[in-house]
C-alpha cells in the first residue's frame, strides 16, 4: 500500500474516532502514555490544584511534541495557534 | 422605481478597469487609476446563481459612468423594446458577435450563457472561429471593446475566451458536484471562491456576494431594482431569462437543432 493511500485511510480512521462519543481527548490522541498514567496517579492520590494542572500541561505538551516530531514541517506549522482570518470584502470597513 | 446611481468604486479595480472607457480615470481607496477599457469579464456560476443579474449591474454601472454603447449579443428584439429599464434606452442594441468588425465604437458586449453560443465542442463553427480570431484584437476594434460573458462552467466554453487579452473572472456559487468538472486551470480559483462565499453568505445560492479572482476579494452584489418582480414582473422576467423570448427557430438554431430532411416518397 503506498504512502498516499495509507494517509487517506488514516484520515478516514481519525475522522471516525473523533466522532466516537464523547470523542478522544487531545492528550490521549496526540500525547504520550505518561499523560494518562500521571493523571491516574494524581487522581488516586487525591491531588488537584493549579500546580498539578501545570505539571499535566507540561507532560501533555512534551507528549504532543514527541508525536509531531515524526511529522512534516507543514503539519507542524499547521498546528500553530493563529487568529481566524476573515475573507476580504471589497469596500467594507 | 428609484434608480440609484452606483458608486464609482462599487466594483474592485480589475473590473472597473475593463468597464470604463479607455483612458477614463477613477479613484479608489486613495489611489488613482486609468482604465484599460478592453478585455473580458468572465462570470462563472451555476444556474440561478445570479450571473445575468451581476452582468446587468455591471452594464448599469457603465450606463451611469461612461458613454460606451452596450450590445446585448443575440438578445430578442422584444426584450430590447419592452424589457430594458428606461434609463438604458438609446444606449442598448442587440447585435450578433459575428458583426463585431462592423462596430466602430468602444462597445461593451454581453454574451449571456456563452456555452450556447461559443461551445467548446463546436470549435469549428463560424461563431467560434470569429471569436478565436477577434479575442486577441478586441483592443483594436472600435477603440477597445469589453466583453462580459456568463457561463455555468469554463469547461463548456471555447478556450479562445481565456487565452487572449486581459480577463477579470468573477466567481458566483457553483454546485459542489459540478465543480469537479471545471477546467483544471481554473478549478482551484472556483473552489477557493466558493469556499470564501460559504464563509460570509447567508443565502442558499450565495447570491449576495461574488468573488473577484484578480482582486482576491469578495464583492457585495446588489440586485438591480429593475429585476425585482415586485416592481414589474413582466419586465423582470424579460430581463431575467431573455432567451425564453426568442422565436422557436432562433431557439433551435442556438442549440443546434436542425430540421430533418423530409423523406422522398416514391409515387406508386
């Protein structure tokens, strides 16, 4: 199976997974396994608060970056945050 | 019926550039331009997407802001006599594109539903041969002519319209299942235009805007007063679907139906 065909199937599979109720969370879909185990550990220990959220965010970001490392530069750029652009309308202020 | 004069910069520069007469100047967004006055404005859109009404808006603009004569290609005389708004009278005539060499004025032509007159499948017909020869020298005839043509797909029309001179394509709503059959050179622009239209338009057939590919922007599309059925339903229909008012033989000639030869019956 060539690469392009594999990507098409990946896209279809990804699209179907996103529609599963209630959908897969970002840290599960793109993050590292540590994002899940650490959440579980904090939950068992009954820990919560802003410092816990920061730790989870860091682990999530490391995991996502690890996933993106295998992607092309175009995919990496397309994941960057940017303002939604509106179409240009002639004579509108 | 109130006749509102369109603003001089109602359309973006690439369109005004072709609508005004050669050398006419206009200001738009603090910049002065000088009109080229010759070229082709292509309006692409599915049936009932407002192609003809946009073409009429452009003609109305020309009526108000220039003294160019208007020629409605192969329009029925009934439409010229009874359909056109009063302020167009004296400026509009109906001639066939085959007569282009006889016109010695910087006319603006409207060729409505080009697929019927200049179909890409009839490349060797007289109309298409005249078109392919004249498209490149539009600027020479009558001091520079402009042609507005409307079509449902650029695949259906003769390539001569797109090979020569300056063109300013305008994209209206195209049915999403029809876009796949668009010419490969234009499919990207048509798809992009339709995507942008879907972002801003609330109308089912996106008739409140069109996309100017040369200016890379959407343009608000005003529906002409004389096309509103509330004002005059008969005139509105005459202008909205003019080809309906052709005689039967003219309609048959347009779509290429020829009368079958009568079979000779031998006397017994």
